[in-house]
C-alpha cells in the first residue's frame, strides 16, 4: 500500500477487517481520502458493563471511528462490525449517532431508571474533530445537566474547554469529572502516534483550565509503551499534578485483534531499530501474546515489566500527591426528571 495515499493519518494501510465478506484494495493512484462523516440510526444509547477493570458500569460513545488516528487505539477492531477496515477507514469514515440527545432523554425518563454515573467516550474520543461541527457531545451534556445526572468524560482533546460553561457548574455540584489522556509530552512522538490529537502541552493546559473551573481531573498516562514513551511516565504524572490534576492512572499498550498487525507495521516504519525489543516486552506483559484479555491483567499487564511500571507509577503518583484509587466521587442524589414535580438544581 502506498504510504502517500494515507499521509497525515496514523495508519498507512487499509487492510480488511476480520469479519469482511468481500474486500477490494483502494486505488493507489487516486487522491488521499478525505474524512467522511455519516449519521447512524440510534435506538438505544447507554451501554452497560460489569468489567472489574474500569470504574464505571454505564457508558456512552457518541461516535464510531476516530479521526485522531491513534495507531494503538483498542477500538479500531470495532470497525470490522461495519465491514470496514480497522486501518485507515477507522480514521476517515466516522459515524455519529443520530438523535442521540433525544434517545438519552427518553432513557433517563423511564420510570424504572436508576441513576448511576455515565462515562462519556470510553471507546472513541467524544471531542474528536467531528465534534466541532456536530456538537453531539455538547447536546448530550446539556441533557445530563438538565436531569442533574452525573457524568465522567475521557478525552485527549482541548476541544472539551468549549463546554466549560456546562461542565463547570456541573462539577461544582459534584456532577462532573474529566480524565485527560496524556500519552507523551514529546511532539515528535505525538505526531507519529496520534497525528490529529492535541499536543501534550495543550493537554496540560486543558488540565489546568478544567481544574481552574473546579472540574476534578484525572490524568491517564496511556498507553505506556516500552522503549517508546515509558521513559516519560514520571514527567507526565509530575507535570499533570502541577497543572491541577487530582488523581492519576495508567494503562499499558494492548493490541487486540487487528491492532496487532497495524502496530507492527507502524513500528517497522518509525522504529525499525527497536521493533523487536518493543514487541518482546509487550508480549511479556500479556503472557507471551500480543494481547490477552484477562480481567485484572489486560490494562496493567503481568510479569517483571508490569511490576516495574507499577512501582514507578506508584512512586511518581505518591510524590505528586495524586490519588490512584478512585478519583472523584460523583453525586446521584440530584437526579430528577424535568417536569416530574421535583425541583432540579440550577446549572
């Protein structure tokens, strides 16, 4: 595959997904594909999970696919269910959930609904470039604010600052928190790993401005990649704490399904001198494989390297006085359906 065809993307190929029934290679003589945005019918919105590896049981992902182009993104294989490629298609063919705010309002208004915090953006970034025009995440936040419903957001984009007028008042009521993913503070590595995401310095500024408005912020050093960015772990924790983060977490690199071959392709292009060493350690973290999906191990890994990363993180977080256990507790007692006769808190 011509690398020029996908310039400025995270991935330089567009292989068939594992569920594809038919497939044809793109025309390499044609122009580089522009990002396509399409609406997708939405019948339900809130998804439920019981994973012990994550601190939430309910989540919403407004978008499928992500233009940030993070080569390591564990959500890439989800494009296979659309018979699209987890490669360049995942970055350039983005779907948004049509009428999501109406569906959310309907789900929250159900008679048997029990309020628990909702995590926004657990697979793909709710503040990716498409959000600038779509404003779907903003509309979802407006619904949650009207219902007095708690929400936590995961993002690596400074675009979240646009919605401080909603998040600030919600946070002051104990209804909102944000986790900012900081992968690297090195712009060269950022451009290779996450070509269309905010720079590390912008993410630190995002933490600073969120914290300045009273929004509790957790920094996520994610993913930690041996011999690529693991040397930055302490600096990311320290500088995020200085910017105002209250808590910290980390996740090691994981390579489910099609992400493994795509990652190897990226390594061969950018770091051929250390590709073998990187993969040796990555596999040691996951029981000798590219990825193992066992609970309690898939995000932190196992073995000597996992123990070393864990110790380094614990020391850095303790030195920076950051919480590593729960992060911020959000309130559920303010939830009320508008018009139900129960006064909602003003936001």
